[in-house]
C-alpha cells in the first residue's frame, strides 16, 4: 500500500495550520463555536476538527428562528 498520498495531504493540511494532532481530542479547546449575539451568545468549546461538523449539525437540528422586521414606513 502506498502511504504517499496520505502523507502529501497531511503535509498540505499542516501548511494551512491543521496538524494531525487537531484530529484527535485535545485537553484544551482548539476552536469555539459561537451562536447568537449579545447577551444571548453561547460559546461551545471544540476540542478537535471533527467536532466542528458535529457542532454545526447540532445548531442546524435546533433550527432557525426568523423574526420579521418591518422598518419605518
């Protein structure tokens, strides 16, 4: 089996700032998922790159709340 393509991909990701260690859970958060604004803002710590997708999916599962705004006439 050739590992060369995998090593090349890992090298490219490393150049972009994503080391192989970022794919395994870390002790400290690597990223934060921010949801909402102002006083209603929530921050969810993410400890690995795969948690980004899971976090975004969770936000999507909760759905969007769209409020109608009518400006001055």
